[in-house]
C-alpha cells in the first residue's frame, strides 16, 4: 500500500506516550498507521522530522473568533490563520453575544466553513431565558452540545436556572460551560472599588473582583451537579481554591471538568503595572500562589485543559483604560501562542511531563466536548491534524510576527523554547515555519458528540 504522506524520525508525543524514532502514515486526510520508522509504509511524499516532536494539533476550547458585530477585532479568516500558525488545528468558538438561536448558529457555521483555515465547533450561548432552554434539543441535533451561562453580569442567571440548564443539557447528552464568579460578591466588589473609592486605575478592575467569587460560585454549582446531575465545565478557572474544589468534585465521581488560560498561567496582578488596560480581562489576574495552584492542578489532573479565552480588542479599545479602566474592552489575544507558551512554560519552568501538557492541549478538550478520537489523538482513524514542533527553536514573541487583526500581544518580548514548524489539518498543510499557508474554507464544522 502506498499512502499519501509519511512523517518519520519523529519524537511521537500523545497524551499517553512519547516514542523516539517513530512516525505516522496519512491517506485521505486520516491517520492510517502509527509505527516505528521501519514499519511505516511507502508514501507519495515522505517528510523526515529530524527528531522533532510530532503531536496532535492543539485544540483551543474557548476562543472568541467570530461574531458578526465585532469583526473589526477578529473573524474566521484572521483568527483561523493565527490558530494555524500557532499549531491550533481545531477552534471551539465561544459567543460574545447570542448563538443560542439555531438560525444564528447556522449563520456562524456557514461563514466558518467559507472562511476558516482550520476545523471548528461552536458553543451555544448565552443561556438566559426559558426560551433558550427550549432551543437545546434543536441545537443538539445540529451537533452543538455545549451551552454557556454566567453567574455574573452582563448575562447573569440564578443558580436555580443553572440547575435547570444542567438537567436540560444532560437530557440531550450535552455539557454546560459556566463563567463561575458569584454575581453578588462581584457587585459588592465593583461598588466598593468603583463607586465608593472612585478608582479608575487599571488595577482597580482586578481588585474589584475578589478571588472568593470564584470559590463561592464553583462550590454552589458543584453541589447542584451532586443534586441533579449533568456535566459542569468550569470556564477559565484562575484561583487555587477553585482548583481544589474541582479536585474534590472529581474525587466524588461528579462530572466536572475545568480549563485555565495561558494568561492565568503566566501573569499576576503585578504585571498590570507594566501592561495596564492591556491586561484587563474577566476573570482578572490573581497572585503567584494562584499561578502555582493552576500548574499543580494541571499536574494532578484537576485542571483538564489549557485554553486562551481569545477575545482581542483594538489598541484604541484598550488605551482608554489608562484614564478609566471601566471603559476599556476586557479581553486579550492568545490563540497563536497557546501551544508554544504552554509547552515552554510547562516543560521548562514548571517541570510537567510532556504527555501532561499534550493531554491538556489535545485529548482532554476533545474528550470533554465529544470530538475524541476524531480530534486530539494520533491513532488510526483519527483526523490527520498534526503539529511538527521544533523544541530547539528559541523564539521571542513579537506582535508584528503574529497574525491577529488587533496588532498587539500581551506576551510581547517573552522568550519561548519551541515553535510549530509544520501544521496539517486533515492531512493538508495549513502552516509552515510559523506562517499560515492554508486555504480559507478548508475548515469544517465538527459536530460534538453526546454524553451517555
């Protein structure tokens, strides 16, 4: 048998193992063989990896890529190009406003399949009303089986509503993603800092949202899961106590998963002194102790995955925050640097195993959102979404080398060890040497599977 492509002489990395001198064979966009080099078949094209890491393409399970009202910030073309260049082969688009209506979700999918370079799926949100609950079965039939809700403004719902959402999502085999900060605590914190103290400085935003807000919300929702069932996914967890609560929930056998973001793994509130409003995001930055707790959560498995919450604002939308932080857009870009920062920091600073970092970027998000083993794995039958990662490359992150619309990065000047040098989506090369070379419209919508 002659296959389309063979990649050999790689350090093959998955969530389960790392093997030297191995490779993969690809035909018709699928992996057809995984073996040590001598056992690989003949191919129309052979690529020598030269000992570089070959791993599944990264999955960003939380990225705000496309909203028709905010395409000046990002869209499918620019966002997917940045993803491809950074080794992200599947995007899970999170709404900025409503995609809970099936007709809006269909429009997003249509534009994505026209413009995206990488594969994608989408979360439905924001879940706020009884009408939204009634749309769950139709969305599920479309392959949209993740439903986003907030416990704080601007899309705040009650804990009783979240229990009903957990029940309704469970009935269709779905999962519920919750921005988990207690609304009452946040309201009091903002009132104290903004109204009573009159503060407008960049750090005021971070200090108005106390860490206990996450712990209270996570604890309450975990108890809801214990009562009514369902799959609760904690969005962008960023405190050490939050990680401990998730660990205890997992130990009880509850279906709870969690994600953190690269910025919570790298920055603390101290970095606001330098970056000011450019580091405004919600939830806010925390302490060195919390950063350590997040990395230990990844090591132990309490934190399942690393995402970006990619939500860029323009420089103008951020700069207003120097004089009044409350007016600045709250969000940062991150999809293109997800893989290199996670690998560099995780391996070389925090000493995690390569398989642990790989799992957090590939298999774990794929399993949590029902697209495994099609995505997130190197195995026969899986999509040939592959990243050749040169661990010897030392790269200084520069915004003018990235591919966002916004033209800036909070990681400007950061040095990372390792960068993707070849990226494929279903066997087609979409990026090479850090540059997107793929075809807009190559990306496909990937339906989520149901929990059963």
